[in-house]
């Protein structure tokens, strides 16, 4: 009996020294497994714990183009590449009249010449910084109270969402590429959001729950500094009831001035073109 007790004591003391804690689970980097359709923002608690390991700097150039010149963009589309672009559904993306292509800033002069040939004029520049778990919003259009936005869903069905008052924005996120430095996947998607934000986390979370994500118009592309994306409508409809119309079409005619002609400035129906330029990636 004494021998048995001695053996048990040796076994127990060995367990206490070596420890019985389970092996820790492997850590999955933020966004590594996120697909383009998983667009909902993280909870406030996870945001407070986030560490900014990397940032992406984007300059967004907005241009107004006369509506009658929509087909003059065809030469621009042929210059840029569609192959690197990812969407949830190409048919739904095109059905919402969204079109996006990738290029390089080494082509910038050529791109500006093609836009100028279509009558484009500058409408402003916005600088954005995207960080881990911290998206950036590009304001696009105001949404009045009691508005409806019609769109094509990922299943190609016609859908309508009630919105307003608020904003229609292009939300941008970045995702690390495993094993690669100086390159990020940029995920972009239209979002209806409230115009107001609150410093109280609970109220801010309630506002986020009222957002609507148009994942059928989402797109993504891997970008490095010097890459650019051109986002524009595939066609012009002249309305602001659909997602594409509200996103791209100017609600009021725009004053255009052509310095090469002697004609006075004239107000014309117009649409927007967005050029997103990646200027810097901080790993």
C-alpha cells in the first residue's frame, strides 16, 4: 500500500509540474478568411481592441461628365483592365449599372486625356486612410426622408429598400494578403447610412444596425501604391430612384465650361466618375 501511494504521489506531482492546460488555438489574422459578401462592421468591443497594424492611403478624384457623352468613355474602358476585379455577381453588378476597371498611375496622363475628351471636369478630391477594422466612407449622395432605392440583388431579383434621411456612401475596407507586403485587397461597397454619429457606443451601434449594405454592387481588387480604380456608370438613365442612378447621377444639372469653344457655360445633365488612387501602404 505504501508503494502504491508513493507511485500516485509521483504521478500527481509530475502532472502539476508539466501542466494540464489545453494547447492554444492558432491565431487567424484579421480579414484573412473574410469574403467580399461579409460586409457587416465588427462590434464596438472588437473595434476598441483593434490595433492599427497597417494603413492604406487613397486619393479619390471625383469628376462630372455630361450625360450625353456616356459612350465616349468606351475608349477609357478599353485602356483599363477588368481581369483583377472581383464581384459577388457580375450580372448583378452590371445590372445596377456599375462599372470598374484597374489601371496604373503611369497611365494617368492618358486617362485624363480620355476623360477630358468626354468633357469631364474636376468636382473635388478626397483623401482617405483605411486601417485594420476601421473602414473609410466616401460620401456620394444625400438620401431624403421617406426615400426608396431600387436595386438588383445578387440573385438578380428586383428589390427595394426604404431609406432616409441619411447618406449613400462608398465604404472601403482593406484586407491583408498572406505572405505579401506592400499589397492589400481593397473591398468597396455602397452603403446607406445615417448622417449622424454618436459618441455613445450603444447609440452608435443602433445607428449601424440601421445601415443597409448593397452587396450586389460590391467589388474588390488587390492594389499596390500606384494602382488606380476607375468607377463609373455603365449607362445613363437620368433618374435617381435606382441604386446606380442615385450613386452616379447628379440630381441637378451641372455648369460645364469648354475653354476650347467660344460658347458660354451651359448647365447640362451629368454623372459622376470616381478615380481611386492608392498612394501609400504602411505595413
